[in-house]
C-alpha cells in the first residue's frame, strides 16, 4: 500500500451518502480512504472506512419509541445495542456530557457503526482521521454521536474495549467521553455541534511527511 515515487496515484478521503431504502428520512454514510489516479476520478475500493447513519427527527428517544427503535434495529447488532444505551442509560449519558451541553439541545443522532482499516495501514492514525472527516461533514447543532469502541473479534475482553475507547478519546477535537466504563465498557458519546475542521488535516492523506 506504500506510495511509489513513480506512481501518479494519491490517497484521499471521500464521504458518500444515500437514503435508507426502508426509511428515507435516514441517511446512510461512509467515510473512506481510497487510492485515486491523476488520470481518473474513480477511486479504488476502500483502504479504510467508517460507516454509520444519521437521523434528525428533532428529539431523542425518551419513551418506548417504535420508530426510533426500528431505525436502529434494521441495521446491525451494534446499532440495536446503541438504541438500548440511548434509551436505558440517558441519565448516564447526561452525566457524561454535562460539561458539553444538555441532551435537551439534541434532536439528531449519528451512530458510528463500523470501522475498518487495511492491516498494512494500521498504526498511522487513520481511524481518528476517519472520525474527524465524519465530524467535518456531519457536525450540526444538536447532534449527539454514539459509538462502541470494539476491536476485531466477537468475544473481546473488557480491557481491550476500554483501551480502544481511550485511543478514540485521545483526539480531543472529537470530544468523545465514556457512557460508563463499569456498565457500558467501550461505549462513547459526544456532541458535534459544529462541522469542525482539524487544522492539520489536508485534502490528501500523506503516507510519509
């Protein structure tokens, strides 16, 4: 995956949206790192990707809301669990975010569902960059972000969930905080009220500086 000095290709991030087929008010999105050629606008298959969805009904689930539940349940087990966290653990989320704002301000939810980085590119901070790209595109007043830091594998020890969550928290611009390390290890929330741009994030991804 290394760039060749004689190669005319380059790496760049792109974000793509499409409406959900079952619920058109929900936008599915993917932030991906792709290789492009100077002779074509068509990028390669993703070398890294972050996928999720955003819905903006104007409120958060505060009762047995069937519509909100269906939006999460139709996607993945992680999304189903995310709804449970939003619904069951609202007091914990409010406590975690008390210095960032009130949940009463939030009328939109973005779930960061799955992240993948090609093994040959890991260790370069690409995961955090994918999140910052998402923050730039998705950021808006009243947006609550939720995700679970979950390394590859089905049965992941709690310590590994917490370790990955701390890595995601290391990027202060993202403003992610744990829901509850004891009750919900790995689960993070944040408020992306603005489409923030990191000053060091360029248009292209440089393998080497």
